[in-house]
C-alpha cells in the first residue's frame, strides 16, 4: 500500500492518524509574521496530562505525532514528552526554528527523542533577509551552524519557508542554499493571519510577481508538483479535500483541541474531556467532513488545465467563517499558476 | 537454541483499521500488513516465539498447526528481508 492510499483511507474512514501538539507559544525568535496568538489565555497542560494524552492517542491508533510551538524545545517538559512519545512508538515530527539546536542539543534529540524528521524554518538566503523576519540578529548564522550539526548527527531535516515580500527576491537563492545543504525546501506561498484574526502578518505577503516566480520555479524543479500541506493534501483522492476533521487534530498549549492547526474552531478542551470523547461523535467534526467533500467538489471545478488550487479550509474559515468558501488568494494562485504553466511551455 | 524475534528501535507501527502500518524510520519506507500479517506482527511485538505465534494462528484462523508454523516462518523471513524484524538464533 502506498502512503497516499493509506492517507485516503484515514480520510474516508475517519481514522485519527495525525496529532499536532503546540506545546508552547514561547519562542526564542520573534518572527514578524508568526501566526500564533500569544495573547491567548488558559491553563497550560501539565506533564501529567501530556503523559495521559499520549497514552490515549496510542489507544486510538495515532501514529504521527507532531511537536510544534512556538518553539517546542522551549517547553520545560519537552524532553520528557519527547522521550515518552518515542517510547510509545510514535513517528515524531518536530517543527522548530532551529535556533536552539546546538550540536549537544542535536545529539540529545537523536538519543532521547529519535524524531523521524525535523522541520526547520528558513526565512531567507542571507543574514540580512532571514534576521529581518526573525527579528533576532545572528539567527541566520546560528541556523547555518546548527544545520551542519544536525547533519553530523544523521538527523533527517526538511526546510520550510513562507514566501513573503521580504524574501521573495531570494527564492532562487534559498533553493540553491537548500540544494547545497542537501535538504528539501518546501515553500508556503501564503502568509496567514494570526490565530486571533490579526492580519498584520499579511502586510508582508508575497507580491504577484513573487508568487508567479514560485510557481515557475516549482514547475521547473518538479513538473508534477501540486498543492501541498506537508504532503497530506488533495492529490490523494477526490472524495475529501484534506484530512481536516477526518484524520487529524491540533492541540494548543492550553488544551484546546482543533480540527487542524490552520482551522481554529475549538472542538473541546482536554482539561474537561478526553481526546477520545472529543473525537467521537463530535458534531463539528461531522460538519467539517461534509464540508471537505464540498471543498473537493469546488476545487475540482476550479482546477482547469491541470493547474492545482492552493486552497486551505483553515484559511477560508479564518477569513469568512466558512471552511468551504473559496477565498481570493486561492483563485489568485490559480490564475498565476495558469500563467506560469504558459510561460513554462513558451519560455521567452 | 530458540529463535529470538525483535523489532528494531527505528521501526514504528500502529494497527490501523485491522492492518499493521509499519514505518521504517531509517529509510522512510512504509509497509502495510493485511489482517493475518497484522496478527503475526502483533504477536511478535508482544514477544511471542514462532511456535506460540503459530499456535495462535492455528486457533484463530483454523489452519493446521504445521501449516501455521510454515506460514509464520515465511512471513518472518519476508519481514526480516524488509529489515523490520531481527531474528537471532535457530529453530
């Protein structure tokens, strides 16, 4: 069975398979466009509750566990949580900015957590651009050093970048940098609003030219490239657009449970309910499963000439309150995509 | 000397909808075992011997004991070739 077949099955049969834990919103960088709502109040989940949660997730058959933040390593119990996750047999993905991953930390990560992969944020191909976005001088230089240390430890690393008006002129250079490091780079074309609805981050969203350049570059580097949400979206079937509400959950530092990290519609709170109780028979999830089928139908209509639509139900929900509502940026990407396709057929 | 079966540390797995979903973290390979293979996998993950696994299959799937032993051994050879099971010792 291929991965796509497995993913499709989890979507169709509503099998919880991926859980993302936002362990903390604390961070050692200060990225201008960070989507976290740092003003969110609540009682943080304690270590004991995380331990219970991980055991519950094993019982529910969850295989993929994503440790995110903020910066997940900033959580005081990160090592205990990571080690238990390893012991319980999760495939662990860590989303980090890489700033704390000094060689000794990288070694400890390999020994104690043994993640399958570490996703690390890259904001530019030079210190001037990267540090402008992170607002921490020296962060680019330190990241380059830390990436070398991670490689020496044999840890699998992928770079993630968000395309912005501040770094779009370095798109080629960022790919070249990733190539030189022997790492895969995934570029997200959309800057999302903050989770509290603040649209300040979008003041640095990429220009039309930047988006078009990204499309052209993706087609040049991978002619089969399609939309991607950590490789878990759209191309794996036509019944549902993605696994939101069907195979994934996200949990914030205060125990609020959401269908997806991008779709901040609370399903319940772990201080009051078990994750199993929240997952089974939840009317919001039932509603979303229907919505994901509707989204798939709409996207199929929009996908003319084989050009993919980069539609995120979470972003749609944040913008309009309706996860199935096509929003301007998705169709803008479609139009740019068609243009890029034409350019690739008729260079010059 | 009895065979000793073990699952290496870089192997992660879950039972999903009656099938065993196995991830080899060393090479990012995904392996899915059907119902019978999944049962063999579950039992070896519990630390059972080849003979004990075969006995379980004999009872649960109504196959002859000799056939169950042969099936389990064949399954284990395949899993060993895939690098998801370590077999030490001899039967």
